[in-house]
C-alpha cells in the first residue's frame, strides 16, 4: 500500500494533464484476462486482499443499488469506500470514502508514483483507476468497499477482489459487441463475479437469465436469494421520490420510479445479508438519504434528466414519467454514445413521446445526430435534429410552458452541459 499523503507536492503541469494522461490509457483490443490488474496491484501490496467488499454487477441499476448500499452502511456508522463509474462531472466522483471524493492531489500523487508501472504493464484507463480505488480504500482504512463493476463481470478489472457478498442487478441488452448478443450470453459474463460459497443477491430477471445465475450459484455452492418484483408492493411514485412496502414494512427513497423501489429492495437485502444485525431504522434512514444525480433528476419544474441509454433503462424512465403525469404530453431531448443501439428502444419513444429532439454534445464525441435521427425515423419515430444541447433545452422549456413534461436523456457525457444550462451547482460530495 502506498501512503499518498507524503507525495502531495508531486505535480504534472496541472491536474487536467493528469486526467488527460489517464484517459489516454484507454485500450481498444479485446480483454482476455485480469493479468494487467494483478500486475498493477502487486507493488501496491495487493490491496484487493485487504478489503471486505460487496461486489455489484448488472446492466441497469447497479449505480443506484451501490449508492443505496453505501448510504445504508454509512448510516450504520461503518466507514465505506464507494467505487462507481462513469462519473457525471468530475473523475473524482468515482472514488469516495464516507461520501467524500478522492482529491485532485491524491489522484495526481497516485498517477505520478505509478506512471512508469502503468507504461510497463500497458494497462487501460479502467485497470489503472481500479488499482487507484482499491489502494485508496486501504490507505483510508475503510471497513467495507462497495465496488461496482465497469462493463462486464468475468473480465472486469474489479473482479480481482475477494467479496463477502455479490449482487446482480437487472440484465439488459447493452454492450453486445463486448459481452454477447443475447441476454444469456451477457448473463454468463456478468455471473463471472460469483465466487465459491460467497452469498449472492439477485434482482428479478427474465427466466432464462435467472436460470443462468441459479445454476452457477448451485455449482459454486453460493447461498443465493432472488428478489422477485412481486415482493415489492404498494409502490407510490412521486416527483420527489418513491414510497413502497416490503414484507409489510414501509420504506422511502429519494430515487424516482418503480424500478428504483426494486433497486432499493435489492440494496436492503444486500445490507441485511452483509450485516445481519443491522437495525430496521438504520436501513430506513439510510434509504431516505440516498442521492444519485442523473437518475430522473428534477432539474426544474416538469423537466427531468436521466442517463438511461439502453432498452430497459429507457423503458423504465418513460414509463415512470407516464405514471407521474398520465395526462401530459412528453417531450424528450436525446443524445447517445456511438456504441448504443437506438433501434432496440425506438418503439418506446414512438409510444410515449409526443415530440423528440435529437442532438449531440459540444465536443461531438457522441453519436452523430443525423445518424441517430435516421435510425429513429426508420423505426417509426419522428424527430427533429438540433445543433446542440443548449438549443434543445430552450425548445424543451418552451414546450413545458405549453403544458408538456420534458426529459433529457441518453448519456452521462452530457451532464456538464445540462447542469450549466440550468445553472445547477453540482456537489459530488452530496452523493
């Protein structure tokens, strides 16, 4: 373990150059093993072996579940490290201890010390940041790390940890070029975080997906529990949060949507399995304090922001808006990364959205709006292409003044522009 504090004076030309260096570590070739991550961790003293961890994989909701588990354990008085991705505005959001982000100086010190080793190993951005997170948690003496996978499971860099508990959230079609073309193939990859005899909590899934997880759990002799959607009852969705009951107990979360009630129950069961003596009031109070920006976040009256970008998550968002405002027209502004598959969810926009605007981010790193527009039109969804997010928000606001509900969605990578346009001050340490 490296003690970062003694290196706080080591600098690049500025912190932006540190982040630029990290991002340039992206690697395009297919990943075949965890060898690089192990090589990075060895000179750090193998911090992955010094942590109690909860490991969370899935396609949708794993960030919300991770944030909820984190907040409940913090309420219990446990010192918690939280590792999630991607971030909304600042890289620092990815690595937190007790809700406080790693500092610029600590990131800079870690990169400065390990830069030569990064080059020798030939590691990727995510391999480097995973090593950073695990080292940071040990250096801060956290009692448990809540670790969200990045892309997959089996070959995800986080899969070097030895968890006390694993959690799998809903599986959906996403990243098919990497994880597989079917739900079963994707589930097999995600199931790679399961370890022999380590307890497992699973959200409700398609039958074929549940079969993948249950078969592997039995093979590995993992005690496991599947949280059926039907177990979450009396769900009441409001535009400030969600109330629900579970085994005749009442709960509430700041997160909005039927899907967030189910995510919350997954977090409840995970924390109970991890800490069996946890008090019911601790769970309830923790859930009430969960903040997870970019998930049906109310920006101003009748305008929401959500980072949903695949079939299942977009369906959840659009269905939730209709629950909240059944008689209102919905107007959407959509941006997507180039690797997304809008043809899989275009029909939901056709069904639920009265007017659709399409654009891209200011740096033009997302999908070309003309391309996205064409895919949506070819799937029966009329739309209007706009030059930028600023113009889209102006049009949304005009539609809202006429009585519509506005939703901005599709990517984490537009958050900075969205918050700037709404003059929202984003504090990552409030998460």
